[in-house]
């Protein structure tokens, strides 16, 4: 049977009522009132979903559809559109922190750095004994790749998800949870694609007014947590980290499995000062928002770059204990340096490391 080409003009009246894209990705459903369609890109939105539009699907079987991105000239058969759109060079990425801003994939990192640099992730101190729900969203960069990090907490669980902004299928992440006496590391967790409809930032912080999202995000515990690869029960953490979880340092490392590429030397990130970026040794301080600051920056009365806070008085006992006992690799280990040692030894070595200029 000869393939039928579906032009943009022909399908302008056949678009998804949620994402406003062409009905080119199955399965296609009617809404309950039969006054609109829902495409396969938005099938996770179960509210107001009616029966499947089988007649439409039979009609377009064998048809040739355009890509959803206007600058793309590619044409694909029905059933192959979704596969193309995931890797389309004209792909537009919606910024997770200002969703109306649609960006070309190669400009995402520059936008995040210039507009949202205060949201760049660094190891954080969390009180996991809190009863209140808490959400924290950040971004991480690895080479030219960008990722969204989401951390959720409720009374029973801690959940951490990493989402790729673009095609980053070779990446995984690991999570390190450190108390004053112990450490738990979760390895090789999946990085999944970021879709602004399913990973809606307003839903994350419970301020979303989109009625189509209401059912899907009704319960943080039962719904959102299912979308995240790393979910741990607090009672399980107490077995390894101690009964008190009020001072837990959360670190996240994203890396490319095939290339060995990662965001930075992982252990160094835990001890980086939020102001100057240098490795910290005791005494280590906390700003009022929980970010760690070295003694030099505190003495010089500098502001925390993440929270803009200048009230830096509390000591970070958990991180000081870690710094006194941690054995680190040289920050230049990916360039060939094999030196390891305690924090103060590594600080002195890195000043003269022969690999740092490579």
C-alpha cells in the first residue's frame, strides 16, 4: 500500500490537547467528553482520559508524519516518530526552572549557568529526621551535558532522581549519604530523560495548577516516587547511619559509564567550600541555609554564593569528622595522578601536582 504523507496543513486540527503536538505518537485517546485528543507523549496523564481513538489510528497507519520540531525537515512513518524525536538534532528542551523557555539542546548549559547558577548542585546537609515534606531541585553539568537533580523527602522515605536534558543515555549516577560516623553509597542508578509534562517542577513543590496533572501527582509518596530510581526508607538508613539522621550530607555524582567522564572528583565535591571552591579542613562552618563554608571565607566575612547568606556561625560537625578521616584521590586523577592521602596531605600535593596543567 502506498504511504500517505500527512502534511502539517492537514493535521492542524488533529493535535494533542495537552502538549499541542501532532497526533503522531501512539496510543491516541479521546478525552472523556470526546471533544479533544491525547497523544502517546502525554499518556501518563490519566485524568480525563476516555477510550482509545482506534479509528484515527487505523486511518493514519502507514502515513508519513513530520517531526514535531518546526525546523526539522525529517518525515517518519507512523510508529517511528517518537524514536526520531528523542534524538532529533532540532530538539528543543524546556528549561525545568522556567518551563516557558524552550532552548536548543546545545544552548541548555549556557542558559542554566547564566540564569540559574545559584541552583547548581553541591553536597548539602539535610535533616532527614524532619517530619515535613521537603523538595530540592538543582542542576548538574558533566562536560557538555546537563542534568536536573530532584531530592524528595517525606516522613518515611528519601528519593533522589537525576534527569537528562537531552540525549544522555550512557550516564548513571551514584548517591552518597554521610553521617558523623558512617557512609552509605548507592551505585549505578539510572539517569532518565526529563519531560517537562511528567517531571513538572511546580508539581514537585506542590504549587501546580494544571488540572491535567492533578491525578498523576496527587500523592508524592505513591506517584512521584515511582518515577525515581533511588528511593530508600529512612528506617533502613538508620541501620547503617545511626538512629539520628538530623545531619546527613547528601552528595550526587553523575558519570558516563562508557567514557569514564564525571562531574568532578567525587570526594572533592563533598569538601568543596561553597564560596571559594577550595577543599575544606576543620574548622568548617555552615550558613543559615545549610551550605558549607571554609574558615578563611568565614573570617573574611564573605557571602555564601548559593544562598547569598552572610550569617555564617554554625560549625559543620558532620563534615569536620569526615574531613579528619577521609582519604581522597588527587583532583587530577583523571589526568593520570595516582596520589591518595588525607585531606591536608592532598591539599599540599595538589599545589605542586605535575598533572594539573595537562
